[in-house]
């Protein structure tokens, strides 16, 4: 009887190789791609076509900000070099995979993890912690490093021939690239999959949002990818569009406590201010920043229009912000 294995697929080469290796070992393989605000994609991934060619069914599961939030506030296993709680993130993904495996009768869950490839989350201790805390003891298979790790249930029972699995370890990518060549894999995402939590600038913006808890929702976290972000000292936040597409996107996020600003008659970004009944000082602050990024930035005083869902348009007058001021307010 062939083993039924649910394989996590990040879009990177390692998870692609793990799925292929298991397929070649005779397993029935299905794959799951987890999507958070920080990694993963609803769009077709570059390596996905190989999954299709190999007859591996791929499903996508979205993880909400609320589900992920505890990992950002107090991850039991700490952060990596930025705001990436890699060990706890993997545990979260694997717990979800375990639920699917239990419901749908998979014999094991597999990942493309390689022993020693990442210092924080793929050392031997971390691999053990991840296996234990995801509730997948002896059911978590890492085919690329399996021969260096304790046998899983499917190996012990003979459902998967351990000899067909590998003993790759370390940070060098040579064995993986050789396998890719052998199997004709030329397209795949870069290692770490472009996770935004590993990018210091994005991490700063997210940290700021987490410090203003009432503001942090799926919507506002998604908006971290759009525009320039500024924070009035101990006060509200302003997002300024960088191009037409971002301006149009910001305009879709009106509502209670949201104020739009724009310089009319010249090229101007849209500003989106998150504030309920802001003072004149805060409105002028936001107007200064919007004026700075408009084509009227050379004028001593700029006319900025503000509007929101409750009140008619209002005109503000503000000098464009200086670069030195922007540096203080920019997130
Ligand atoms: S890099 Fe990002 S997606 Fe990958 S384990 Fe770390 S936090 Fe999770």
C-alpha cells in the first residue's frame, strides 16, 4: 500500500524536490501552500507547473492576521534577524497541515527542510521542537535529510523506502541544484521565499502597527505593502500613494476615521489619514506631507483638499514638509 503524504509547498526549490522525491518513492503526494500577509501567493507560483506535470494536487490555505498575530507579539521561540518568528511560524503551518492530515487520512506530513540549512529554524534541535510542538511526532518527514534524522512511522512500516530518501545537510545548495537539473526544474522561487518579515524596513512598519493595536487588522496589515507610511509622534498614521495604482488602491479604503487628502490641479499623491476628529495641527501635518510629494512641492504654501465619508470637502493650507521632517515621521 502506498503512503499518502501531504507535502508543504513554499514555492522554493527544496519543497519542490521533497514532493518529487516522495512521488518517486511511490507515495501518493498532495501539496499545500500556506499564505499569510507576509509570504505565499494566491497567484500561480513559478514552480507550480512541475507539480501539475507530476500529478500532484496543490491546495492553498490562507492564514489571517488574527491567527498570526500572537507569533508577532510574543513568539515562544523568538525572532530571526528581523520580525520573522520562523520556528513558531513553521509550527503553525504544520499544525494546520496535521489537522488536514487527520481529517483526510494522510499517513505523514512532509517538508523540504534541510538539516543545517538555516541557522535558526533548521538546526537539529529546532527540527525536533517543530516536530514535537506541531503534534506530528514520527509523522513529519523531511525527505531531503531523512537519512540523518530518526525514522518516521511511514519509513518504519516500509510504506516509504528510506533508501530512496536523502542525506543532504548544510547551507550549500549543490545537491539540490543537481537534483533540479536531473528533474528538469529550471523555475522556482529564491530560498526564504521573499518573506516580508525578514525585511528590516517592512518589519519596522509592522512593529509600529503592532504598537497601535487597535489599528492592526487584516486590512491595515495588507496596506503595509502600499505607499509611504508616516506616523505623527504618538498620534495617527498617514499613508501616501507612490503612483497612480497605489492612489487608486488607497481610495478604496475610505470609511469611518479615514480622511483623504490631495493637491488638486497638479500631479498629487492621495494621502490616507487614519484619524477620528483630528486636530488642525494633525491635519496640517498630513497636508504638509501630501504637499511635499505633489508637483507643487516648490511652492511656499500649497492648497490641499481633504474629504471623508462624513463631511464635505475642506481646504487646508500648508507648506511642503522638509526632508529632515519626513525622516522623523517616516516608518
Ligand atoms: S521566513 Fe517567514 S514564512 Fe518562512 S518560516 Fe520564517 S516567518 Fe515563516
